[in-house]
């Protein structure tokens, strides 16, 4: 039996050579599909099951794709989005009223701070 499983593993390894495999975006897609399946089991809406199957198909398509660059770009977009979302929890983003430059200010609940724009030097007050 071990010989059969070993040959099967080698065949799968040869099949996956040059293919993209799994990444963070695939995991997000599969988790979303599982959540939709659970919602389908609770509410019984066929649209949820169809959407779940489509998401699973998308995950398999991405996993077996040979276009590695495109899949890596898609994953990079997700990782950028996640890092932006994490940053927004720690900081407020304001625009300078003078030059419209984005300014990042740490969140410190309930305080009023004086913000000065590093680009044009305009000073303004914001409640954080």
C-alpha cells in the first residue's frame, strides 16, 4: 500500500509542478465558501449554495493555474488591503485643508490634537 501511495504522491507532485498552489487569498475564498455553505444549511437559499460552489471552483482554478504572476498579483492586492485595514484600526487618516495631503495620526480616544502638515506646514485641530 505504501508503494501505491508513494507513486500517487509523486504523480500529484509532477502534476503540480509549475502550478501556483495555495496562498492567503485561496484560504479567504475557501473560508467564505464554507461560511456560505453554513448559511445555506441554516436558511436553505439555493443561491448561497451556488455561490459557494462557484467560490470553491475559483479557489481550485487559482490553485491549479500556471499563470503564477497573475495569481501572485491578486494575492498581493489582498495583502495590501489587509495591511491597510489593520493600519486604519491604529490610525486616523486626515487630509490637510491646505494641500489635500493625507496625514496619519495615531488613535488616542477622545483627545483633540494639533496636526501640522509636513508638506505645506498648515496647522489644524482634529478630535481623535
